[in-house]
C-alpha cells in the first residue's frame, strides 16, 4: 500500500527564530518518507516574509506565503491547509526539529480509513541544558511538550497536540478549520486549546473518526530560558484555564473537560506523591515539583473560573473558518478566512 502524500505546514512570525526555522525546514527535508511540500506561513511580518522568500527561492517543494487571515497561529494554519496539495496535512512548530521517521510514523497511522488525525511525542530541549529540578514532567504541556500521564505507544485520544500533529484533508472538510480568537497570537498571553476544540468538533461531525497519538513520531522542541522560570509556568497555567473555559462553553464541559478530569484526579496526585517522596529521600527538587503541581492546578482553576464568567457574559468568543481552496494572495481574500461560524458564549 502506497503512503499518502503529506504537506507540512510550519507557521512562523518572528526573525528572532531564524535559525530555528531553518532547522525545522531542514528536518522536514531530511525525512525518510519525503514530504510532498513544506509550507512556511508567515504571520503578518513583511520583513520575515521577504527574507524567507529569498532564502527558499531556489528550493524545490518549499513554499513561503503570508497568513491570509487575522493575526495568530490558528489563521496561519488555516492558510496552510487551504493551499496544501497533500492528502495529509502535518503541523510542525517553528522552534522544533523532527526525527527522521516522523512522517513515516504519521503515514502508517492512516492505513485505517477511519483515522482522521495522528499526533506524536514532543520532547523538550531546555535552554539551560537540563530540566529545572522543580519543573514537574506532568506539566510539560506548559512548554508545548508531551507530558507525563499520556499513555505510551499508539493509542486513541480525544485530541492531538497542535505542534506535532497531522490530519486528513477531509477532516477539515467535515469540521472546518482551527478556531481563531482562542489560540496563540505571537508573544501575547500564551493561550491554547485550539487543537482540542477542533478535535472535539471533528468527532462530533464524524462520530466514527479515530484520533491517535503515536509516540514514535518524535520532534524535539526548544524551550527558551524565560520559559524555564516559575513566572512563565504560572502565566501559562492561568492561560490554559482561560482557554479551557472557552472550549467547555462551546462544546460542553462533559467533552471539553473529559481528559482533564482523569489528569487532575489520577495523574497529578501521583505526581505530588512522587515529589513528596523524593523530598523525604532528600532528592533534588522533590518539594518544588510537588508545590509546582499544586500551584499549577490552583492557577489553572482560577483561570477557568474567570474564563467561565467572561464566557457567560458574552465577553469571549471565537470563530471557526470553513477552509477554502487556492489562496495565493494576502489578507482580504476569502479562503483561509472563508465563511465563519461564531463560537464561544451562547453555544
């Protein structure tokens, strides 16, 4: 059975990550299963767009294009989806590199026609060279990585994680694109959950859909020095609570918090117990890890409560784009923006 054609979308926004962007593209071009194309979607940064266009002008199968929607990661991804030629569309963070068999493992997951998405495992590359002693593995999602508590192997999940994921093109035909107004926008507050909302929407549109994570599909994700500090940890946990409230308001708390209930009632208490045990055994960072887990839960809960209040009052909404085809120009053209459905409060 032949492998499906895969388009890889990398969304970029700042020249500060120039070397990281080049490394990400190089890792895609070195895949054991070659990508059909790599799409670099530049988020409203004309200087970066011009520089990347010149860098890859003579490079086959690398296309550079502007985000054709509003500023932010979701609209950038939607732009890439709209112009991609592949049957499968994979997403890679701009500060990550993929292992050589990344796409091969993604492709193998689609042998079952019911599989609509396959995600992978994201490993942190700490700027300091090692994990901070206080930083619990259960909270690696804070820095965009796979966290302790996810089951190993190839397993069915509620949602994949956006920085290391792939979808069938038909998934977007069924469910629409990533929601704007819910995810990241450059260096603003680090919101998230746009892939969670999309995956829940997808399984509602296609009840037979299977979503997988295959931990053999590995990428390595840079964690810059500011994100190794507790201040960022707390800010990101709070933002996650805000985002989860918006998702739960849209899709319902039962589905929107399904995975989180197991995580908070089983995974995190076990993590606190391990941290306290390590503290008793005088192992470095044990008390800090236990304390960080408790602080992270309380901070995320605070964000969730505030986000729920805002959503009920109608102060938080997002839009879901229908993915068009053939976007070749910049903002203002219908396609990646397309027609929209309002989400958030009131749904």
